[in-house]
C-alpha cells in the first residue's frame, strides 16, 4: 500500500488500484490532481479505504 496525499486527506492505495486510477485519468484527459478528489470520494463511499484526517462527506 502507498499513501497518496491531497491538501485535505490521505488515502492508502494498492498498486492495482493505482494502475486503474492512472488509466481512468488518461482516458478522461485529466491530470491526477484534477480528478483525484472525486476518485477518492467515490472510493471512500464504497468503504474501500480508510480515511486519515479530512472530512467524510
């Protein structure tokens, strides 16, 4: 597991999920920083990751 930090939160992501995430960014023509928050929020809602700090909306 690796940590990915944002100004508001930190998540732990497996290498497999990181690869999927990168493909998603490429497919949408977005940089990681622009799509990161929506991606994280979707995964938090699925309870796949433990949120460390930040807000759970």
